[in-house]
C-alpha cells in the first residue's frame, strides 16, 4: 500500500492506479483530429455534403478538437454508430450505413497509424515512480484493446503495467463495470484503486464503482472537462507517492 499526495489532498492505503490513455498518458489530439477529418472526407466522397455535419458530430472545428467531444472520448463502436446515424439521414439502410462508417474509420486509421502519438511529458516518469513504489498499474481506455496494446508496445511501457484494457464490445465509459473488471484483473479492490483521467466519463465511471479517488488531468487548464474529480492537476509531477 502507498500514500499518494496530490496538491492538498492525500489518498491513503492505495494499492493500484488506473490511467486513461487518450488525452491522459498519450498526446492524441492531432491523431484523433486527423482520424476524424480523414473519415469524414472518405464518407463525403461517397455521400457528398455529409462531411461538414460529420465533423461537427465528431467535435472537430477546423484544427480544433473538442476534448469532451465524440472523437475524443467515445469508444470506436460508439463513433461508428454516431457516424452511421448521420449517414442514415440520407435514407440508406442501417446496415449499409454501419458498413460505410466502419470502413471509412478503418481506412482512415491505416492512414494515421503511420505517425504514432507521443506520450505527454511526465507520463513515463509517473508510471516508473508508481511502479517502483509497489503499486499495481493499468490502462483503462475507451480505445480498442488492440489500440491500447499497440500504444504500450510503441512506448515500451509493458514493464510497468499489469492491465491493458480497452473497449471492444459491450459497455463503455462511464459504465462502472469497466472499472470493476480492471480492478478484478489487477486483484485489487476498487476502494484501494485510484483513477486518473481527462474526461467526465473517467470520473463518473470511477465514482460509480466506488473508487478510492479520482484525479482529473487537464493539459489545457479546462477543469470543466473533469468535473467531479477529487483533485485536478495540469501535469503529472503534481502526483507524489510515499
């Protein structure tokens, strides 16, 4: 067990910490924005006029990606369904709409995968520090499990993590079932596990699972994106372990 201090707040008897990936450990803003833009262009080439409404649905405005928008926080399955819903407004059958959306996202993903997103400053250091202190660590992301594992491999993080979990089917954030499943995989009670994330979905999920606490991280100083967190930080060196 460890004691974790964050600003003026102390979390005692902590055994594990779960981290979100996109926007928390990984600086994925550019990747997600380009993924959404490319997907919208592919769909627009088949259904002219749908590109702009899709970008709005994705939370993309020019070169700005809404950190609380669909592309930032939704699971892959949720993104496909949302895109398909816009396509369905053109009168096409639902299964055709899903197929168009899925294929567009897959094609766009192959394009953007060529340039992996970097870690945020301090991400590697905080994982090393917490691991050295004997804490169990995991990633719990709305991205697919394959994406999580690729991220871990790319940045050589496997030595510090015991759980690499994404969303492939079934519930997504903020369903507490995800947090409970991650804790079970770690072999630690939720009441001894902290959540670190950059979205309301991360915070609500952990709260409903009765986590030991929630640390919201906002690299752009927008605390409203992590409303409900016990404490909000702007960089990882504000987390101290003893």
